[in-house]
C-alpha cells in the first residue's frame, strides 16, 4: 500500500467556483472541498458561472469542458481574455477524455487539466498544491 501525504494546508476559506452540469459530480466536489474548509460556489453552465463571477471572486475554477450551450473551453477562453478574470486559475475537468483535449484546454488558457473520475483521496491535496501556485488576489 502506498500513501500519498500532503502537508496540511491552511485553506481558511479559499474561494473556489465549480462549473459542472452533472449534479452528482458537482455535489461530490463541493462536499470534498467544503469539508476541507474552502468557500465553494457552484454553477451548472456558463451563464450561471458568469452570474456567480459577478459577485464572487474565486482563486480557482474547476471547469467541466462538456457544458450545455457555451462549453467550458469557450468559457475558459473568455475568462482568460478578460483582465478582470484572467488571473483566476482554471482547471479543466472532463469525464470523456479524448486525444487532444488537454492540448485544447491549455491552448485556451486553462492552467491544469484533470480527467474524471477524480481520486477523492488525493483531490483536496491537489487543489491545495495548485492554489499555492495561483496568484494571490485572483480578481481585483
């Protein structure tokens, strides 16, 4: 048995937005992150995500790339091209990983790429590590 240990992170309410149209995935990630002390908001599509972003300033967005309407890649491109949201770290998530998805996600400005299903044991540690890389004050 191999144990992966992450140093205990002081997340103290770090803000995260989860954008996913699958209610089960949304709830799983929300529960995992709120249980670790993150301040979490959710959205089921791009329109809802933009509404949340008008009043919530996350340091990190977990972005499903398969969204109805405007997909997660297009929303990520728009967020990264807007000076008000360009410094927010975006992690692209997909349940249907296809060849080239990671390259496309990185090309539109996503900072990381993660295929689902997530590993619930290591996921909070990954998020903590990625936030250490994210700039402070994602939206000013």
